[in-house]
């Protein structure tokens, strides 16, 4: 019998992406034969899922994969699926806010994704603005993000699983109030003060 090796090909993906198609390479068959031509079709699997954290995950063949045929001894070699941090370019923008002057400070500690996409179910939270991101008197002031976090659907902090998030400032605006000062009508008699 000939010794044949079937090797799971290494793959990679980013956090939040679907797993790639898992494939294998064959070596040692004679006369152009393949696993497929012998009616053998092992399904590869991995423990990695769409939302798996960065790391290395095994790509394996089923335990009951055919190990021997009439002419071949088949050895199955596992591979590795490497999951990396999500490198998609994502922009998080601080909220804009406006109001007419009322003597009270205006601040807005909110932000949203305006470019790129977070993985399914992930969202921006824990937004903290700089101390200068407030305005009371009429005018404008930048609304600047000091820090934020990305959470998954379970509420876990997954900020470290993203490697390419940038921030963009918003604008806080207080408009002037229109005030009318009216001289009151008066009357007097001739000769009076």
C-alpha cells in the first residue's frame, strides 16, 4: 500500500468575520487518484466561530475519517485557523448637540459609528468626553471623545479585539437668544416733570 498524507490547509480570519472555507491538500496518490475519486469526502471542522477571540484554533478531520483503502494508508494532518483582531477601518464620531442659550452647560457624552462596521451585535458604550467638551455661553465648542469601549451582545468589553478604530469630534452649539427691550409708553401733563 502507498502512504498518503491529507493535510488541512492553514487559514486566517479577523474577529467578527465568518469562518473561511476549510480545505485540504493531498499528497502521495498514484495515477491521478484523489480522495474524491475514491469516494472519500472528509468534512473539516474547527472550534473557531464568527465571534471567537484572536488566537489559534485547530482545523481537524473527523475521527472516523477513512484511514485505509485497498491501495492506500491515509494519514490526516490537522491545520490551524488563526483569528486576528478586526483591522477594519472604523470611525467613531462624537455626538453633535445644540440648544438656545439658557445659562446651563451643554454636554453630550454619546458617540456612534459613522464609517466601517463593528461585528454583529457589538456596540459602542462607556463613552467619556474630555473635560473641555462642554459649553454654556453662545458659540461652538468641539465635542471630543476621551475614551470609549466596544461591547459584545453579552455586555463583555471587546475593545481589544479591534485594531483600527479612530475617533472624530462632534460640535456643541449654543445659539444666542433674541431679546427685545421695549421703552414703556408714558404720559404727563404740560408743566409736570
